[in-house]
C-alpha cells in the first residue's frame, strides 16, 4: 500500500489531532476494505498505540462508520459512510455516467474493468466491474477507493502520460521521493520510457508477474481540451490479451472512452446514456478492420 498517512503528519492540537487520527483509520480501512484489518494491523499502519486505536474504533463503531466481523475480528467500513457518500456525490458524478460503459466493456472483454481518476500524485479506483474471466483470477486487487501512485498500473500510467511533461516529471519525482515505486521492478528512467511509449501507442500496456500471468491495457478519458478526465483499463489473463485479441480490446476501450467523453460533455443521463450505450453495442466487433484508421494515437505532450 502506498499512502502518505502516518502519525508523524498529525498536528499537535488535541481536537484536530483526534479528527485526523479518526480520518487516518478510515483511510486505512478504505485501502483494505476487501479483506478488512485487525486491530494489530491498524495500530502498526497508523503508528498509534493499540489502546488508542481500539478506543477510536469503538467510537467509530458507535456511529456506524466502522463495523467489526465478530468471527474474524477484522474491521471494515460501516454503512454510515456509504450513506454519506451517496449524499455527497455531485449530480453529474463521473461514476454514474461511466457505469453502463464499464458494464459494456466487462461484458465484451470478459476481463475486470477499472475506472481510475487522478487525486494529486495518485490514481484512485472510482469503480470496477468484473467480467467472466475474473472468476478464475485470485491475485491482489485494485478495489474501489484504493490508491496507486500515478505511473503504477495501466490506468495510472494512462493518466500520467496524458499530463504535460513538466507536470508528469514532477509527479514522478515526488512519488520517487516518498518511495512509492519501491516495490516496482521499473527504475525512474524506465517509467519515463513507459510514459513515452504510452503516448506513442495511445494506450498503456503491462504484463504482471503473477500466477496465473495477467496483462492489462489502459486508455485515458480525455475532456474537450484533451486533458485527462480519468482512465479506463481492463485486466485479464495474459493468454487473452495477445495478438488480434489485444488489438480488439484496445478498440473496445477506445470506443468506450469516446462515448464516456461525449456523455460527460453533454451531461447525458437516463435514457440518453442508454441510447448512447445501445448505439455502441450495435456496432459489430467483426466490422473492425483497422485500429489506427479509426483511432489516432494520443496527443503528444509537446502539442498540449
């Protein structure tokens, strides 16, 4: 997990400190909500004393911000946060606009589809949908609400490659300074080479050293000014992302991000989104002859 959270960054004011400590625990649970965390895990990750963590967790449980599984004793985010999140979501929330397109990509590729947005120096998983192949994959996941440093993973790499050089280089330098790339096999020069490669191809690609072997593809969702709204990526078994099948999945992703871009710009909702999705679904995949003919490569950083 890559996070800037630590006890050392919490200010000394008692009232502020209490709020920040509670927020820290909630963020840690967000990063690990699929598996949950034990009390000892939360104490170690937060760098707080175990009795302090336990006392704060009990207060959060009383307010339904946190729940505890009575069998495993692991802690998870509570229902009150979900209810607050629904209220806090803006009317034209990107996740709502993208949902039918994520479902369409998952259905047509069989892989797991991720919607990633930029948050400072990181990418945050805003939504994900599992296709048919996801049932056979049992590896560490990128769940909703979790963060990754920009440059790690195809969605985050697509986002990073869509930024101007001066911005992207600053992000890479900062993430290197906070050791966000410490578990990655790539060096900083290799990450920059991957950014250039992504711009040239118009999509990010990566093969993961897992069992079974996995591959991923990522495409940025541009706005009207060619800046990144977010990124759409798909992960599948490496055997399913080769040759013509890989080219076909790139086209599917590009179709989806084009439709998402139009939906965002026009604030399409309800029937309008359904109509746009229906039109996309009606375009036969067998009619695809040339990826490059219909989808030019991404705009180079020098022309932004």
